[in-house]
């Protein structure tokens, strides 16, 4: 009998597990005829703000819009005229894309070799007179120590520089005494279908404890309106979460912690099984959005997995500073050598809440058996 291939992710399994709940809310919304700017979006905003632990949540169309709008809001509300954004180069280009749309210049800091999260010393070294903000990307589900980053920035005289948390891969992870999204000045989320909390299409959100930032985000996400059809803020756009996505997210939110716990259990199983030739990336605080292995010959490792019916991928194969369409990059003074070495070694393994126990064991067996 042919053994079924293990997918990198399978959102159909999530639907199958929660089909009755999801089908019910989708039917209610479709029948209501109220498909945008309705009660389900308002409800999800309230529920997600309460979950994160902040007073304000503004749903938007996707995570990249969230980053761009959050950056614009920081510039406008804080009166920032500086033009540089300190961020990492190994996180898929999303913060750098948003920065460039806003007219800001990314300055790339290096990452910690164990977690592949932003290296605080490198980030602080990248700060300067033209730094507008720092993006703390909670990559792979691991939490950046935003409190330590804030303290280091303050100690260097940069208390005025805000921190934007990119939480697209970190729904529900603890960040010190709070959840990711409540540790910085403002935070963004993506609800792309494969996220820890995923919609059935694109969706995103911006959260903050700052009422002035929340008011500006609310205006910017709908054309810059200060009243209906009156554009009072420049840089606005049409970026709305639809009612179906909001209803689905409200349905799945109560299950998020359990789904995160399952992901972490899978990642820890991989850590325990891996041979000496495979190192798993695991931050101290994580919700295991992705399981990242580091090996010396990733193509060989992926071929080994493929032969055993295990899907894999690479997140992410190109550093932002090496993207061919972008201008010559600006780097922290010490460069991004850790990020550059890691990008040549990383492989993404299947890690999602609805992997079956037998599938997890097949992957663990492959990790035990692999030799370079």
C-alpha cells in the first residue's frame, strides 16, 4: 500500500474539524446580505483586542496593508520626519515592502543564530539620527524580547523611536508578561489561511493601546475619511476585512490556544528526535508557526524527505537585502552575516495543528535517520 504524502499544510483539515461551526456562521452572513462593515467585523475586533490585551483592534484587508497603514499612522501621529526603518532581512520582505510604499528606507539588522529573530545588539547598532521606527518581527512563531529591545534602545538615547511588532506568524505567543501585539507601540497581524489563526482568504488587523494611533488607523484604512466622503488624511486606502472572514476568525479564535499547543508539541517532538546533523530553530517563547530545520546541505535534506513522502519548503530563500528589484541595501554596521549563513541552511518542515500522530512520527523517524 502506498503511504500518503505528508503535506506542508492542509487547511482542508481545519475546515473538516470545525465544519459545522464555520458553515453555520457563513450561512448566517450570506443570508443577512450584510457583507462588509457589519456586526461580525465589529465583534471580531472586540474579541481579538481582548485576546491580545489591548483596547483597540482595527481589522484590515491583509497583513501587508496592516504594516503599511501602521507605519503611516506612526509617522503622522508622532510627527516623525525621519526616514529609516530598522528591520530584519530574513523574514520574507513584508516589512521592507511596506516601508518602501510609505517612502521609508529599510536598514537591515542581523539575527540571533539560535532563534533567527532580530539581534538586539545589531538592531541598536543600526539606530541613528534618521531612524523612524524599528520593526520587531516575531518570526516562525517565536517571540522577540520586545521589552529588552525597548530597554536597549532607551539606554542608547532612542526612547523616542517607536517599535512596531509584526505578529503575522505569532498569534498568541507570550512576549514577557503580555502577548505579542501588546508589547510595542503598535502591532500588525495577518490572517492568511495558513497562519496560526487563519481566515478563508486574506485578512489582517492592527492593534494598539494608543487611542490616537487607533483613530488615525481607522481613518487611513478607509480612504483617509474624517467624515463620510470627506478625505481629511493623506495616504488613506480601501483596506477592509469582509464579514465572512471576520465571522470565521471569531469562530476559530476560541480554539487558537489549543491549536498553538498542538503546534508546539509537534515542534518539540522534532527537536527531541533530530539527529546530530539537524538543528531545529526554537525560540524560548513560541507558538511554532513554522518548524525550521537547519542543515549543511538543504537540497540533499529536502530530497531525503521527498523520498520519504514528506513535503518541505524554504522560508525564506532570499534575503531582503539581496532582492534584485530593490535599491542597494543599507545594513547595520556589523552586516547580516548570521542571516546570510542561515538562509543557506534552512528547511521548513510540516507543522500544523491537524497533523496526525502517525505523520508526526514519520517525520520524527526521518529526522532521527538523517545523516549529512
